[in-house]
C-alpha cells in the first residue's frame, strides 16, 4: 500500500505534461462493465489524494473505477480545466504566492457575493504554478500543494491511457458565471468549447452504442439549460444533477423541488439519460437517521432514467447512524434496497471491494 502513492508520484510528470493521449490499442483493453451499478470516482479517489488531480484519478482507476468524474471550469485565457470551485483560496496554496496577493475579487456566484481568488482571473500558465490541497482537514494532508491543477485534455489523457476502458464523467460547472466572465474570440460559449474537446478526443455515441462503449462518457450539469443546449451538439448521454430541493438553479432560477416533479421529469427525459440527485433528496433524514424514502427513484425509473446519487464517503461524519459506521452497509442499502444505477464515491476502492464481494464480474 505504501508503494502505490510513490509509484503514482513517479508517473504523474509523464502523464500530465502531455496533452495528446497516447491511446493503447482498443482491442487489448478490458471493456467497461455494465452488469452492476457504475462505480463513479467522485473527483477521483479524493479520499486519498487532493481532488481532481492526476494522482487522484490514477489511483481511482487502479482501484477499479468505471468512470472518473470531474468538474470543468475555464481560465482567463479560455482553457478548460478540472476544478470544482470557481475560487482558489481553499482548494489551492495560492495564499503562498505573493505575486497574486492583489488578485482577489468579489463576484456574484449563484446568487451569493464571494470574495476570493477566482479561476477566471488567471491564465493557465499562472494556475499551473499552484498546488492543490486536500479539501477536508480530517483527510491525509501530506500531498497538499504537491500536484497541479490539470486541464480537461490532461484528464481525458489519464482515462484513455488506462489499460482497460475507463469512462469519463465531466460536469459543465457554473456555466452562467463562466459565460459571463470568459469570452472566446470565435464568439462561442463555454458549452460549445466543452463539447468541442469531447469530439476532439473521439467521444460520441448514444448510451450503450458501440461508439459509446469504446469511449464511454456522461455529460452532467446542475444547469438544465446547459444540458438542453448541448443536446443539440452531441448525442452523448447527459445526466441532470439535482441539489437540495430548496436550492435554486443558477440558470433558470427554479427550485430543484419543482425540477423533481412528474411534469419536469417528463420534459427533461427528452434530453437526458439519467439524474444525479443529492442522496438526501432520495431518502430524507432526521437527526442523522434515515427518514422517508421519496418516490424520486421510482419516478425516474418509470421514465427510463438512470439514477446516480452523490456523494458516498467512508468517514463517520458522513455516514447516517443507520449504517453503524460501516460504508459497506450504506452501499448495500443504496444498491439493493433503493436500486440505484451508479454511485459517486470519494472512496473508489471501498465501493469496488463491496461489489466484488457481493456481485463479482464474471
């Protein structure tokens, strides 16, 4: 186990410095498994390494991820990068760089004014100087600042260089904010650039098609207008993310409660293959115990939609008391009782081990 991070550290440099994937022969790759719920590495194996870094993604692939998931934002010079946050203060070591001390700004993001360093005010060259930090203080801090932010293309290269078929699961993140702040010389939008990169690296085909199985990808977003827009650009399967039902969407200013209604699911099913709900919108909670199982999964499945809830984490602070501090009990509940079709997890290895024990692949 100690050897693995060391090997990842050795191979990172050769992986992320190359923009063009050196794809292995497709005929030699083990195909994507489709017989059990998808193991989706949420921001990579970020329970072990800082999120959305090459190390986190390489570790997730090694641990058995079916898909590696990422959030896509854009730099000042229009390069698409992997970052969950539009801000840099918490996620990186930018505070250590005196040359950027005067670059803090205040922007409105999803109806809230925020003051911080923002990715849209930095070029890719500047962002590459920074190191990514572990988000949670109770996780391993030894890799803080050691791995750089990676680009969308570098992320794709990691998936395509895997020795088996590994899917990608990129999110169109904060599209309203990005389109407000970043302008491309050809007049195209963030969503256009997002799809252009997918096409550049051969990602195409509807869910389950021969083309899709060769290079699997899901496109995800919390912004329904982005998903309906990209539906005209690519036939790749899309997943509509659903937040706490009291929160408003950034683009249509609707509460997610409205967007889980029968009428809305009837509308969105024409554009998406599935939904990615926050766990507590599927099963409500009270005092850290499970409370009521909603009808969201049943409604989605009745419309032929997959359900990929988020986020599964091993730590006791994230496990409801019903699961007795055992993530395997939580996986069992969601897979075998709730009947989900995929799971976003910070601990890819745990989910893989559970599935290998309970529903091993032939």
